[in-house]
C-alpha cells in the first residue's frame, strides 16, 4: 500500500506544479485553441516550454511527475 500512498501524494502535487507553470500552460493552451485545425507539432515549442517548466518545478519540489 506504500506505492498507493506515494502515487496519491504525486497526484496532490499536480495542482501546485500547474500553478507554478501557469504562464507556460496558458501560452500552450492559447496556441492550441487559436486554430480549429491543429496539426502535428504546430505548438511544439510552447509544449516543450511547458514540459520543461513542469520538470523544473518537480525537481524543486523533490518529486516526480
């Protein structure tokens, strides 16, 4: 049951991680929602910035995604 507790803790950290990366998340969401015809890798740069922000925030919190 220890693995379940750890998983639950990671899930509780997600809102905190998302809040720390709200600017990058908003930029990615804006890119995706501006065009109804989203194509592959259209918002790749914004996604990478969002992903890097989440990874950095997770490292600072000493948790994993």
